């Protein structure tokens, strides 16, 4: 990408064993603000920031394009486009978060979704929606490119199809 004239910044965000929601998205917001505050120093175009990620990174990238930072900002964290590679977009329907005949509440309570939210996802639906790009979609969202394989065993392709339809 650099050889094609794009600047690339790899960001760090706190993982599940370090912090719970919304720390991860707040870290992403701060990364975009940092890029904008340092754009002149690194000769970047602060008006053209794209969020790109795969899986958990895709989850956060999709949220960067749909979820508005609820805190007052002096420097915007909004991105102008998103590239979402197979990111979960609805934590309420991710299979590890749903009790079924083969998955108990105890198992669901240990899922990554539960670790992220601090409780079984189904028990905190409003928090789960806050952490799910599908429920954050609005008319003023930036363009989103979704890439998702139909054989993905980790994140069902239906997550991306429903997100696409909502967008």
C-alpha cells in the first residue's frame, strides 16, 4: 500500500485479558485522533482516514464507521471509509454467545463476547448492541467494503450479509 501512495498505521488496542468494553473502541478512536493530530508531522491527509481490520479487528473497524464516539471530541475520530474482513457485527447472534441444545449458559458465559462485555451477551443486550456495528448503522455512515468467505467457521457469513443489508 505504501508503494501506491497510502500511509499505513498499525494500531494497538486493549485485548480481552486487559480490559472490557468499551476500552477497545476507545483505543481505536484515540488512534484516529492521534493520526489527525500528527498528520502534518508525518505528511498525512487527516481528511482521508480508513479503518481496516480482520476478525476482531474487522469488528472494531466496522464500529469505527458506524458508532459515533459518545464523548466530546476536539479532534474527530470519524473515519472516511471502512474495510471489514469477516468481522462479527452482531454479538447477540454470534454462535458462541447463544445458548442452544449443544451450548449451555455456562459455556456461553465463557465466550469471547462474554469476556468482552463482562457478562453473558444475552444478559446485557443494550451493551451488546453498543458493541455491534449492525445496531449502529445510520444514514451518515461512511462507505464500507466487506470481505467475508462463505466457509468461515469462526464468524458466520450471515453476520456480514445482515450488516451489508443494514448499510
